[in-house]
């Protein structure tokens, strides 16, 4: 046979296996059991309460995926597994693997969604206080952590005295947890669904800063954000699930809610203007296709145009070490 090997295509074909193996291992706490404690398959089975056959299959798969190493019959976490897959660490992404595995029935209908242009799942963005968010928001908090830190540094939050912000669709409250942690005089307000706000209050309390965190229960499409009230505003991982006109409408409300000179921070999966970009952001367009009626992966130029229409004069777009991008508008 001439030409490239089938390796790349085979890797993609079996991509669902990788998600499943990782999601199952995370659910059964395999990496947590192995942390600091290299062990045999039999011992992993005992510690996690799964079958010996199941443990061996998962351990083979995880070693094949490069998340574990095997030496003299004992399995050990790689540095990636240790940082991102051990429960209890703030960088934990295992819950995200579990959520993505649960999404498989929706993804199976991608061919149909591609044909019709319509979602194969009920549109999460249209269901009031959808239980989907209750599972998703704690699971994705780890991804937002370094981005919230990076934005705090760029905006000088630590030395900004008694500033305030509004985090719309704040979810776990991770942005407020990070920003309140670096500035002891600041106050953070989050607007989200009631049950998500409850999760957010618990998360922020675990950082010891809940006394300066408040929540507003409501739908951000219909809730007033106030006028000239906040120094900063945050809109993280929301714009992708909204139609362009809805994003412009929300950006207008942000402009009004910010004090003169205030800054809106948008964090999302954003493509270059020629529709290239981070591979995750490029795959994410299909996630929005199957999950939402009008969400998408938008381009930098879309954000610039919408923010301009909403009255923001200056827009800076900055990449991050994660798949997401930061937009600063003032
Ligand atoms: C993808 S999560 C993002 C959470 C957080 N901003 C982050 O970046 O980690 C989307 C959030 O938007 C909230 N949300 C979705 N639609 C909403 C609406 N119409 N009104 C208020 N909140 C909404 C969800 O409850 C969820 O917390």
C-alpha cells in the first residue's frame, strides 16, 4: 500500500472508545486509587470495587492511551493523569469525561443534525434551570480556573481596591472564587438559574470567600443587569450557545450595567476569521449543532462586530493556554 498509514484515521474512528475508557475509569476512581500508589490490576479492582476483568480492560486501554505507565506488573499515573484525573484536585477534569460520555446518544444523531441543521437534543439553552447544567458546571470549572487567573492578572484585579463585577451564567462561580481570592475588598455577583446559583454558592464557599459573593436568580435574556453598577462583567462559555442577535442584546445590557470605563470579559471557544483555530474550538461547532438551535463556534470578527454594535469602543482578543480565548471589551 502506498500513501500515509491508516493510523490517524483509525485513531479518530476509535475516538469514542478513548472517551468511554476515560469516562469509565474516572467514574470508578481508577486514577485516584493509583495516585502515589502504583498497583497491580488485581489491587486496582479491589480498591475501586470493579471486576478483575473490567479493571484489566480499563488499565490496558489507559496505558495504550498514554495516561498510565506499566512497570513490573504495576500501573502508575503519568504526570497528565496525576494533575487532571485525580479526584479532589482543583485541576480535575475527570467529571468532564463522564459528562461527555453521557452525551453519546445525542452525538449518535449527528448525521441527522448535519442534514437538517437542527439539534438532535432538546435545546439546553431553552430549558429553565436544566439539570444538565447542574452536572456540567462543576465538571468544567477546572478549565476556567487558569483563564480566570489570567484575566485577573491582565486586569490587575488584585490591586484594584473595592471593585465589583457581574458574572452572567457564572455556573460553578469559579471566576468569582478566583477573583475574590486575589482581592480581599472586592465583591462578586453571579446571575444564573436558582439551582445553579446554589451550586455556585457551595463552590465559592469552599474557597473561603462566600461572604463577598452574592447571586441573582433569573434568566439572563429577561433579567435587567442594572445601570452603571459594576467595574467588570464576565460572560464565560455562554456566547457559543446563543444566536448572534441574542449576544448583541446581552452585550448591550452589559454596556449599560458597567460603570464608565468598565470592562466586559468574554471567554469562549473562538475561531480565527478564516475559521481555523484550536482543534477543540473547531470540533465544538458540531457540539453546538447537536445541542442547540442557534449556537455555534463564532469568529473573532463576529465578537468585534457585536461588541461594536453594543457600544464597546475597544476590543482586545487574547489566546489562553486552554482551548478558549479571552476578549476584553471596554
Ligand atoms: C457552559 S456553562 C458556563 C459556566 C461558567 N460561566 C464557566 O465558564 O465555567 C453555562 C451557564 O449558563 C447558565 N445559563 C444558561 N442559560 C441561561 C439563562 N437563560 N439564564 C441564566 N443562566 C443561564 C447555565 O446554568 C450555566 O451555568
